[in-house]
C-alpha cells in the first residue's frame, strides 16, 4: 500500500480512538469540565502532561531547528526541558496546594484584585492563541503532505476532532485523550529514529548512535566541504547573548504556561502533583534525548539525497516532488548549471529585491550580506520527511504523520480549554454572574471552546511563522507576563496587587511591541541584537523589577493574604482549601 493509504488508515484509527475516549469521558459539571474532577492518577497525568507539553513544536519542528542551527539549536533542548524542571520543582506543588482552577484564578485571589485577574486573563488568552497558531499550522502541514488535501482542509478536520472531545469532555476528555496521544506520538517518534540510527551507524539506540558513532564528525566535514560552518560550531547562527536570552525565555516561559500549569490541578493532592511531575519528566526525556540524534541523521540524509543532483534525478524522488507541491520544499537552479546545490553563494541585488520570509538553510538577515541556497527546505518538514528520505516502509512514514497530528491536537486541546476557562470561569462566573447555575457555567465553557477553535483555525490557515518560531513567541509572552507574579506570589508575601498589575502590564506590553515590531514591522533588534524569540527574558526582568519596586512603594497586602502565603509554603500547614467556584467577588 502507498504512504497515503497507510496514512489514511492510521489517522482514521487514531482519530476514532480519540473520539471514543472523548465520548466515554463526557462530563456534566464544571469541575469535571475544568479540572477533570481532580481525580486523575499521577502516572496518567504525567503522560497527559507530556503530550500537552510536547506539541507540534517538539514533534514536528524542534528537530528541524536543531538540524538547521546545529549547536545553536540546543537552546530549545535546554530551555524547554530546563523550564519543565523549574515548573515541576518550584511552582507546581504550591499551585496545586493553593487549589485554584486556573492561573488567572491564582492571580486574582493571591493579589486580591479582579483587575489583576483580568490582566492575567488577557495574558492567558494572548499566550494561548499565539501558541495554538503553531499547532494548527502543524495539523495543516501533515494533512497537506500525507493526505494530499489543501492545508485549509486539514486545519478544518483538526478543528472538528478537537472540538468533539474538548467541548464534550472538557478537561476530563482532554486528559484521557492526551494519554492515548502521548503513546501514539512517542511510538511514532522512536520507530523511525531507531530504524535510521541502525541504517546510518549500525547502532539501534539513537542516543548511543549520536554519541558513540562518527556521524557527527562526518556531518561536520560535509558542512565544511559545502561552505557552511561545522554542525557543532558554537554561535555560528546566533550570538552568544541571543542564545542565552532565548534559553532563559523558553525556560521561564515554560514555568508560566497556563495550559501546562493547569495539568497539576487535575490530580487528587499535592503528593500526586509531585509524582505526576516526575512521570511527565521521564516521558518528555524519551523524546527530547532522541531529537538531537534525529536532527543529525536528517541533516546528513538530506545533504546526501539532494546536494548536486540534476533536475531529472530530483524529479525521480517521489518524496521530493510531493513535498514540493506543498510549497515547503523548493528547488531553484540559480547558476543555471542543471544541478541543485546546497553550496552557498552570495545574493545578488535581484535576489534581495525578491526576498520573502521563506526559511532557508541560513537565517535571512536583510541587513547583511548573507547567503542563499538552491534548495529551500522549510524546517517544519524535517521530521515528517526524514523517514521518506531514508526509504523506510510506508507504514512507518504514515505512523510519523499520525504522531505529528497527535502532538499538535493534544496541545491544541489544552490551550483551547485555557482560553475557555479564562473567559467562562475567571470572567463570566467570577465577575459577571456569580450566581450562574452549574448548567449555565458548563454551557458558557463549551461555547467559549467553540469560539476559540474558530480563531485557532484562522491562525492555522494564516500562520504568522513556522511552528517552533510561533511557539517561541508564546513562551516569551508567558515569561514576561506570568512567571514573575507567580514566583513572587508564592515566595514573597510582601508583593501586592499594585505591583503585580504594573509588572504584568509592563512586561506583556514591552515584549509584545518588540516581537511585533521586529517580526512584522521591520524594526531592528535594537536591544543588543536580541531576537524576538529571546526578548521575553528582558520582559520578564522588567516585570520582576517593576513588580518588586511598586510593591515596596505601596501598602502591603492584607494580613490574611500574607498568612495565606506563609501557609502555602509550609509543608506542615493545612492545605489551602479549594475555593468554591461560587465564592464572592473580590474588591
């Protein structure tokens, strides 16, 4: 059977499984909808957290970024993995002990202010919508290539599937669907990685093949022969300062991601939250330690398969012609020699005039005389195309497609619930209609999920960048908005509502303006050359400083709030009771 037939079969089987789980997990009350009745076992929550965490950026795009950036691509491994450790050890247990339903819920109650709650809601929606745009693009890419349908059609199919189990089952349906999606995506990632490692190095374990074989030395030499820097050369694509700032932004952004934090509200108690964090870290590490190896194998195979091939030879590559139809792989014979080379050459004035935002082997810098290549490869296709390039069995190629869809849909569903709960719970119920019945709260939550899915679909069709880039923006926004007020809210009882509001607004505005200005308005990277992906670190520091200073210049929090923070940090204190969803409004 062809790849397309196998893909159709595996996608249908996996989607039917997700729909069945969503149907069996349907809920009838708001607690089940927002926090899965707080009854998810630790190991299951660990798998669901890993699936929620390992989005299309991790599955589809991260290895592609490492493949193109080499050493500098380690920022994603260090930032995302280190950030999860930071979240699991430093924040998750305290947030679970606090007992709220959402991050804006924590902010609103800890800072005794509905204004702080509204700012947190805006930040949560902003971060989640930016993040979900990358997931929808991932869904569209997979459908476009493997089922030969337009990207728009693929996005719509993904929207329908997510809508079913998210609207029907809420967090409960999402959680158990994510458990299934984790096992789909991890099997889909490991099987081709193991097969390719065996073919290239003779060592079946990708991590060992990457570490103990000579594949890295071979790739370094190939890179140099083609005129590029060595694959393992440090700071050849990004400056040292930018690497540092992006890593920090990804790390603290992880600790502020609302769709990951909410996963720790779904377990029975603080002990289960700690155990689920450990399980999740183990599940995440399986993929994250495989990604550098897969990236190296992919880079080596692509060069061997495409460099210096004639037009006729490229046309005989079925996988290349199919990816070319998606617009994510392009061949241009710039020097008219009848061959396609990865050897870089200088841009001409004509090249610069026609330059677009398409990604190439080298980062495009319109202010300097960089290089271009005759083979333009979108970074988001690296993982998806690698099994085809390695000539693996059609069912393996199709399995990777199913895994990519599982990664994108699992994270998208979590993000959509964050958007829904931010509006339905934190705004509608906590501020507009505290007396709303259980059925009305549930209805508003489901309507908000549907509304969020429609917006996410639009961004999937009109994405603002490639998957991991868009996700990096979301991490920067989370770092600049949530991390300081959460960390100070737990460990500094003197931090008050005035400081939290001023800090969140300042950090979010600064980071948003910088990202939009640099990526969409032609603004130079004026802050010491720090990129839009790394500016969240500056926004975080700005937020932290302003929150601390303003808190010291204004009256301290009420005594009961300070005592609550003391109890929150004490392991022997009675846990802070879970707030009744119907508690009275704050001032």
